[in-house]
C-alpha cells in the first residue's frame, strides 16, 4: 500500500452560463451528491476535514464563503479552511489538501470548489470585479483589466517569437470542438479558425472567441490516504488507484510591468511545473505524460503553457499547437 494520497472520489455539476435556480450552496450540494454516488458513501461522517476552493466573493455579495459552504454541507464542527489564489485556486486547494494528508494532520479531506460568476452580472461588471484581483494601486486604478494584461503578454510573445493569430485561433476552435465530447461542458461549438479570427475584437490580439466563458458550477474531490480510502470508500475497492504523485507551486510579481526577464511567458508556471515533475520523478514530460489539462482563460495562454511546462522550446508553442501536436 502506497504512502501517497489517493483521489478516492470525485463529483461535478453541469457547467452552465447561469444556474438561475441555484445559489452557491445548492451547486455545491449537487456536486457533493455526485461525489458520494461515485464513492458509494452515504454521507460525510467519516471525512475529517473540509477545504473550500473559492474566489468570487463579490459575485455573490458574501464574504467568508468558505465557512458558509463548510456549514451548508454539514461539516461542522470539523476543521475547515479556504484557499484562494486567482486562476490557480483549484490547484492550490489540491496542493494544500495533499500537504495535510502527507503531514499526518488528517487522513481524509474533502476539497470543494464552487463559482457563481456566469450571467448573473454583466460582462462589464464581471471584468471590473476581476480587475480587483490585480494591483489596485498601480494597475486597476489606470484602467487595467486581466483581458488587457493577457493581451499585452500575447502581443509580446508575437513580437519576440513570430506567433500568429491563426495559431491561437486554432486553439480556440479545437477546444470548443473538444467540448462536444464532454457531457457537462457549458457550450460546445463547431467553429473554424476563420470564425475565431472574424469574431469581435476584445483586446488585440484577442477576439471574442479567443476568450473563455464565464460559468456557474461546482466540483468536489475526496483526497485521502490509501488506508483510509480502503476502509471508508466502498467504490475504491473496485477500481484502479489514482495516486497524487507530484505538486508544484510558483509565484511572480503582481504588477505585469515588474516581471523579469520578459512578459512573453509565465515564470511561476515554469517553476511550478518543474517542481511537480521533480517530485513525481518525471524526467521527460512530453514522453511520460498521457493526458494534460492546462489553464486557458484565453486561447494564447495554452500556447504559453505548453512552452512553460517544458513540452516545447520557448517560442515554439504556436507552431506545435497549429500542427496538432497537442
């Protein structure tokens, strides 16, 4: 039996532009019921700890949402905490849960995330709220938004490496097509590269179809020691174990203009990937990894990600994705 934490069960709601009949608590309850069915468990009595992954306080006009959600699913008086880290919030929550189990603080921890930031607010208001995650003294105050920041990074990438709009439009078209195979995806689309290029400009070089959708949804993961999973999760006995073998974390300056040596790529992503590979014993990620999910809030971010995670050389991501390498 391995000493590594295992993913004992998972649950997820349908991802939608808006769940009009649900608040954050309702969405979490749906995801939790899905996870309990996956685990073959009747409830959470045996689960020792809760960990909320949540970012959008302002969308719900509710601070301390971690405590609200912990209470709503009946985890009181067990320990609970909340993790927040912008777009990395979900991954940081899993990393924190991994550390709890590896350190011996607990043998089981329910990691749950929920967001209500779909059509409940206008896109303009949503962008204003997201901009509060930037440096409000030096960036937000002069009109900075994350769409603008990502666009500036991609412009720098294009200038330095010759990356073309058609290459990241390929990412947008392919990913929306892939969504057709995901029954819980919000909005699969059958679109072409030309459709992306002809869509409305948002922040050059990004067009409307280069941008990800705002969504409502929730998900749960039960992370545990293997001994605990064997003892408390009936369904765990009948399927292959999924071990949590590596995690990494990196940071960078908040203000985009302070980033060194350039803004074409994400130094934090590079550091996190290398740390995770080292922990998992991965020497050649392109050969040893079978499946990868990367953060792609904008289509060009995937091009930057395949470079930052060491799958291709810096600047070669655009050609690689357009050629169908990923």
